[in-house]
């Protein structure tokens, strides 16, 4: 037998997996300076928020009745908006990922439109659709006596409107990455499409649903424009944390900073919770 070093054959097992190579050497100065400036631009406001925070009076500020009402309403409304997004967003993501129909790209564009739509415009659109004189709201008011604007339910509706696209995008991407042959195998064994989705697909895409739900919850928690336009800014009823920050900034800057730190902590927790998923995807 001819030795491997005489035939040119590799002595060990070969692998066809591509290896990522990192560029060696320092970064060129024309790229390094703008990169550092961009980093400072993004980090400096957050550092300033931490430096100017009233740490000694923080417990007193966060336990005041006004702040506690805003915190409680924000947590409840964001959770309710996430639940609404799950109920409607997961089936919508499955429809976009698994079903071929004319105009699917246009429907996907409409679903993602709230991501780029100014939140105030979204609030105006909600008023025109669900307001007391809106396209649908007038029938809700006359037939069922349901009024959505300037109520706590209106807060949930506004937050769900801006948060649901985050969940739909996350779940749709997970569905496209999942192998549809598992569903097909389940249907060939006699399971209905819904049973296959519930027993096979849903466990497979559970991480994507969880990630989308966290993103939707964080987006709902920080919603401002659509909420103040559609639900107003009434303490104890529609005043969420972002609205409380806006109001407190005019009268009590320390309370505004304290609430801002709470929102910052939530954002950091969301990023930390989704880090493993993003690292896996990259």
C-alpha cells in the first residue's frame, strides 16, 4: 500500500464544510474612524441616561402611584397585545409560509407595513377604522355598544397593531426553515392539516414563536405614537410608560429618567434573551 504522503492523498479525514476566514491586520483608518464615531453616537445617550439617573431616589420614584399605574398598565396591555398577536399572527405566518395563493407578496407587504409606517399615522388609521364614526367602529358602537378609542382596550389594539408584524416575520421565517415533509408525512398517515400543524409543526417552530412573542411584547411595551393618537393619555386608563415618560419630562425629569431606565432594562433583557437565537441564525 502506497503511503499517503507519496500519493498526495490527505492523511486524515477530509471535510467539505466551508471555513470562515477572518481578515487579518488592523482596520483601515477611513473605516475605523467612522465606525468609532457611530459607536459613540449610539452608546453616548445611553451612558448619559445612566450617569444622570437619580439612583438614590429611584425606589421612591418607581413606587409612586402615578409611576406604578403606568408600569402596571404597560405590563398588562403589552401582555394582552402579545396574546392577540399570537392568536392572529401565528396562523397568518403559517398562511404566508405554507400556502400558495395569488397576491401573496402583496399580502406580505401589507402585513409588514406597520413596521415602516409612522406610528402616528397608524393611530389615525385606527381611528378611521375603529373609531366611533369609523368604517367598522360605527357598527361596533351601534350594534354592540363597543367603543375602542380612549379606553384601555384601545391601548391593547394600538399596541397589537404595531407589534404583530414582528411576530409574523419571526414565525414565518421559522416556518420556511422547517422541513414541510414532516407535515406531509403526518397527513399521509391520516392526520388532518390542523392536527399536523398542532402536533408536528407547532413544536418544531416553538422557538421561533417564543422569539417573535418576546419581540412583539417589547415593541408593544415601548409603543407611543399609535397609542397616544388612538387611546389618548389618561392616567390610570391609557397612560402607558412611554406616555408617562413624555408627560413626566415636562414636570418631573427625575421620574422620566427612572421610567426610561425601566424601558432600557427591558430592552437589554430582550436582547440578552434573543442573543442565542441570533447567534445561531448568523
